[in-house]
């Protein structure tokens, strides 16, 4: 089943609807799309993979920082890493130049090349002048090989193109959508999550939004607002306890708890320097830690933050011998703490939104992943 959908929505509750208290003030949709102009699209793939009945459970998540029409305009950007067992393409150029100048996508570990090619083709069709020079798309990955036949090659460049084509603003569903379709988090079904925070100062207001692909953490680690949710859950934890890894890989070990990855994209319309974007990205682990993770060696935890302000700045183009001088506005370093807080708060809520939205899933070889039971969350915060 190939679902090409910009904003699939459903009536499932989100984390705060179950009584979990969160700090900060969310935006209108409590989503990364609260950042003006930003668009998100999904392709969700579920069904049979070649030689693996039920083995296709994966997808693509696409993010256009300035929307389709301005996809070639750069943004100030920065990257941070908690544990480097993962991939984010285009990272070297972001670190070198402080700019992001192509769409972003998130998928599974073995589909990075196909999605990268799809972005290249989409840019060539929609922004040919920019594509004619050179492009370094940003593609992040997390591993969905428990539920998905990850070597079947089911994700193609066309799926990345479709995700970009259907990208839009507004609210969207979380959990088993896009690249998050086959992911697991804290021994429960994981996936795509999002949240936002509004930073105000006098008459001014800016939005910080987060979108993440949650595929990390062991069951015993999960916490919400300081309360343990994973350790005593009645939901089966077959990914960590069934012994499937030893059987399939002829190994005398089980899959370590916490193995997986998390890609977190932080967006804001506040004017920031590239180094300030990097500073925001470095605060993501503080939000993840609020949900319990200790950062497994077998997890790729990589974070990208960007600013959509200062449109037209940071353009890298060849010129004659004339030296060009640019100017950029930016939040004063002494005023940046509220944006750090917003990143931490939105990241924490984004993880829990992914867990609450996720639904039970069956994938390749009958592997099952069970969602975080809503009744256990409600009970933990009853009378809070």
C-alpha cells in the first residue's frame, strides 16, 4: 500500500490529551508547521515486500523549510550529534558554510541513497537553475529492520518526489507515518512526532518547531514528567525479549535495549546565526533525556536546526573578483535562553506525541511492535 499524503489526520489523542503536563506555550497546531512557510509531506509504505510477505513497513518524510516555491533559498543552519551511529547527508557543507540550501528528508537506513536521488530529481524539475549548479540534499535515517525488510529496496526516488510534491502546512498525523512507519521507541511502537513552542518578547513572537523520527531507547528507560511509564508496562516487548535477533543473525546475543536512532529537525523563524542554530541543535539531547534515554552506543542521534529568517542571506554563488559584504539580523546571544528552553520542551513533547500516536504494527516475519497503552498513561497522571 502506497499512501501519498501531505497531512493525514486522525482523531487519536496526543500526549497532553492523556494528562501529561508540559512546560511552555505551543503554537496553533503544536507542530513544526507552526513555523510560517514550512511544509511537511509523507509517503507511507505498508504491505508486501519482494520475497517478504508483510515486510514493507517504511516510508519517507519530507520537510521544505521555506515551502515548495522557495526550496532553493538557503537557511542558516547547524548540526549537533549525541551519538554518531547514523547518517545525515549534507552535514559537512552545513558545518563548513552554516547554510542549508536543499529540502530535508528522513527515511530508513538503507534508503538514504534512493531518497537523496529523489530530492535531486525533484529540485531539477522544480528549481532547475539551482539544480544546474550543485546540490547537497539533507537525508537522515533511522533503522526499521525489525518490522521492515530493509534490504528489499522498496523505497525509491519516486517516493521521495511524491513526499515533496504533497508537502503542505497545517496539522498532520504522527506515529506510523512517513519514515516513522517502521520505527520503534523505548520498546514500544515509535515513529514520527512533532511539537512547537512560541517565544514572546513584548510585541514580538517567534516559533520554534520540532519534527523527529523516534526509534531509540530501551523499555525500562521511558519516563514522562518524571514518572516511569516503560518499566511496568503490560504491553509486550517482543523487539527486545523475543530472541528474534539471535535466531535471524545466528548470534548468541539479543538486540541491545536502546539500539536504534533518532533524527530531530528543529525549525524557527527567529533570526539566528549559524552558530546559534548549532547551539539550538545541541539542546535537543536535553529534551530527549527528559523522556529517559541515556544515549545508546548503537543509536544514531543526530540533530539539525535552521532559521527561516534573513531570507536572501547566506547565498553561496560564484562571482567575479568583487568582494560582497552581507548583513544579517540575529537574536542577541544574551537573549537566546528562551529559544533553548523551547527546543528542550518541544523535543520532549515530540517524543511522547510519537509514542502516543503510534499504533500496534505487524511487519516482516510476523514481527510485532505494540503501542504505548493509553490507559497506562492516563493512570500514571490521574489526579495530577
